[in-house]
């Protein structure tokens, strides 16, 4: 069983899911991944938060953030991240044919879904469940056979810190795998 991080401030720790518009696989693209990382760094400098766990998949991301004591304004942080990223990425990722009248009226891009899913982490067990969910997610989606094979995750940080063993999550055998070595 892994040695888990400890929940610091219940009520100031949140799990998020953020999805690209129409599930576009934006984050298969290295420039998009770098731009997202740069944008998050900029927003963290002006509106601090701690990333407890993170996974970036081709068309969505999951993360757990801890906000400063007394601060629950995650919406501003996501608005800034999504807005800055969209303005920069739209230069090469804008898809005019996907803009409907509502998106045009709101001056939206074709980068992100409008909303995001948030969940306030309630207690230690809730934190541990979401922490594991994040790191197992690439396997859940069939992107890798082993958690350690997915490079866009905080899993590797927690292996280095001894929180997870390198083989955590086991291995998925895909249809057609030779189960008996023959």
C-alpha cells in the first residue's frame, strides 16, 4: 500500500476535471503541453496554489489543488488559465467551423469546454481516492499498460518521494496479449 500524502486543509483542497472542446486531442501536441505548463506557472505566480496531483491526457486533465488558507477562488484561477492558454493557442488551434453563434457571441474559442468539474476534498480518504484516480487515469483510458509509462503525470514525482512504488497500479493486458507466454 502506498504511503499517501496527507490532506493539509480540508475545504481548501479541490479535485478538478477540465476537458477540451469536443474532446479534441490538443495535448497530443507538444507545443500545447508546453504552453499549458507555462500558462499554469504564470497564473500560480499571480494567484498561488499548490498542485498536489496532476495528469494531462490528450483531451482532458485531472488535478488536485490546495489553495492558500481562506482562499477558495479556484474559478478565477481556471478562468485565467483557460483564457490565457486559449488566446495563445488560438493562433494555431482555432477552428472557425466549430464556432456556433453562442460561442461567437461570447467570444469563445474552440479550445475548452465552457465549464469544469470541481469537487471539494472532504477528508483524508476522499483525498487518497482522488489522488489514486488521477494517477491511474491513463491506464483507465487504455493509453498505457502501466501507470509509470505515462509521462504527463505527477506519479513520477511521488515515486521519487517514495509515496508510490514504481510498479503501482499493476499492468493491463490488452486483448490479444499472450497470457500464457506461448
